[in-house]
């Protein structure tokens, strides 16, 4: 039988939200510091560990404050839009570290420990598998559900089932259509991703020319916002024309469809690819001697090499580790045993992306935006 004791939880700085967009300031910086520690040389790690022992530098778990009550033995169920890919692996890692920090902060072990499961399809387009996984997870009655929606409208029944069973839902990366059933959202400011990509691409092609948009699923909220922000910004450039707009769920084969666009428009000036998978796939194509200027999203290892080699202008990159970490912190508050405190969880927190190109790809301050296998 589970202990009746409750514990308290809140990450210091979680309320430090900058501006109306809800972009985290102090909290985002804290998460970046946590991730960067794992990337330090061994001698610097040893030095930091020594400083922590002497109390000169607090570890991440010690920064978890006491404000929100949660029950011991709580279960966090995560159903991701996908599990494969460099982006999703970093999201998963951030979530795991957040759970570890919670358990360390309150000396949880055995049955008292907060646990997490991470499931989902390997392919973002496999909506059916995600829905089936959601059904199975909700039936297990977790303390809180975290999910990233492949289709903005497909999981309405699952959201209603979670609500009926008293399971709070925290959405990350890609939101849902009916967000009144959602306690919180943690992800990138995707409208800004599109706007920034448009500005960089428009400037690179001199404010005129034909461009193509190659996107992930049309029914995914993150894709919709990125393409929407991109097109909104291009309205300021009347001499730029979008001649093709492709979505992975609207064509039989995305690779073939993109190649066909390149063949039909030999005078294409630019290309915008809206996520990790599409960007990497586009870079694998034979683009001829005069390739269009390319702007991608997510600084994968493939894109990092393409930027270094001059095949890609740059990429608008997210901080997936921070998204994962902040999702679990939001989930902890949403599942609080204090109903009032649970209701006070910040509804929408958007993290700002970073532009990565040849001029700053080696900058250590951008390490959180550079993915690895």
C-alpha cells in the first residue's frame, strides 16, 4: 500500500516568464546549465563535482524548491509524437534528468520514487500507433499524462477520457486543437521559428525569387505554426513567390515529391524545410550544380555538416532537452495533491529558438541547440 505522505515540489525560477509570449528566462537558463554539464571535458566535470561537494555550486536537484505538493510513488506517462531521431532522444533525456532530480531532491527510492514511461511510434506520421498507445496508457491510470500530438485533432477522445479519469494532461512540442482539456503546454515558439526562417532566407536571396516549402505533417500544430509564421513574414516581400508547398502526409513519397519540385523549377531560389526529418531528407537529394538556398529546422548532425560544408545557409534550432525537462516540471505541478496549486501551473510556456549558421555553429553558448546521435 502506498504511503499517505505527500511531498512538495517547484523548480526555482519557473515563474520567470519573459513577455506575453511566455518565453522562459531564468528557468530556461537553468536547464541549459544542466545539459551543458554533460558536455564538459572530464577534468572540468571533476572540478565542478568538487565545487558541489564544498557547497560552492549547487547541483540541479538542489534547485528544486518546496512549493507544490505531490504524492509519493507518482507515475508520469509520456506518449511522444515519435521516439526515434536526435531531437526526440534529447527530449527523452531531459525528461529522465528531471525525474532523477525530483527523486534526488526528496530522497525518493523504491515505492516512493516518481517514475516515468516514454512511449510512442518511431515515425511521426504513424498517428494510429500513437492513438493506440494513448488508449493503453490512459487505461493504466497514470498520475499525469504528457503527450506530443502528431495530429492536432485526432486525440480528442483520448483527452476526454483522461479528463473523465482525473488524469491531468501536459502537452509538449506540438499542441492539440481543444486545449481546454490540457493543463499546460511546453514547447518552442513555432510561429517565431517560421518568421525567423523567412527573414534569413529572404535576406539570402536578395528579397526576390521563387521558393518552396517542404513540411512535416499538415495536421501537426508545430508544422502549422511554422509554415504560418513563414508565410506571414514573406508578405513583407512582394517579389518572393512560394511556388510549391509540400507536406509529408499529403504525398505518397516525400523524397520523390521534393525531387520533382527541384526538376520543375530549375530557377528555384530558396527552400524552407520545417523539421528534422524533412531537412535531413532534403539534404540527401541530388540538387544539381546550382542548388537553392536552404534553411532548415533543428540542428541535427546532418545539418551541422551541411552548414559547415556550405550546402545549407542555416537552421532554426530548438532546445529539446529544455523542452523535455520543463515538461516534467510542469507535469509535477499539474499532478499536485493541492488542487489549487495544480490549477496554477503556467498554461503556455514557449521557448525561443536559436538561429545556427556558419558564423556561430562553433559558439559554445549554442551547444544546447546542436544535436548529436
